[in-house]
C-alpha cells in the first residue's frame, strides 16, 4: 500500500506525468513486497519550494509512505531511482531532491484497516 507524493516547483506536462507514473510503478518494486497494483501517486506542480535559501533552481520533495517496515538498502535504491527519474523527466538535479520515507502499521482500505 505505498503512496508517493511528489512536489516540484516547476510545471509537469500531462505526458511527463504519465511517464513518471509508469516509471514510479516500476520503481516501487524495489521495495520488497510492493507493487504498482497497490500504488497511489500524487503529483503537485508549481509548488512554492525553497531550498538552500533560494527558489530559483528546480527542486523536489518526495514522500514515500508505506504499510509495514522498510528495508534500508531497498529505500536507498528507490531514492536513487526516484532521483534519476526526476532528473530525466523534469531536469531536477539529484542534489536538489529530498526523499522522505514514512512507515505505518495502520493503513485503511476498502472500509477497514490491514
């Protein structure tokens, strides 16, 4: 039950959003037991993000929320993949991207919690 919320301070064309959604769907499999069939995504464009005292460079803040525990090496691999994808599709340098992971044991779906 992963959820990836991506905020960027630049526009995202519909075609780019579709390409990122597909690529994130493939990338989520880097986390053990996670698949695109349970993945929910949110993209926010043109956010007023500041980084290193400036808002002039393209930047991104990505939150990856998952049900259960994460494997540190898998998260490291996913961070690398997310950074590469944002650089490729939105020209955001990896050094201008933060990726935050959140774990929870309470996750609801279909009227009940897992």
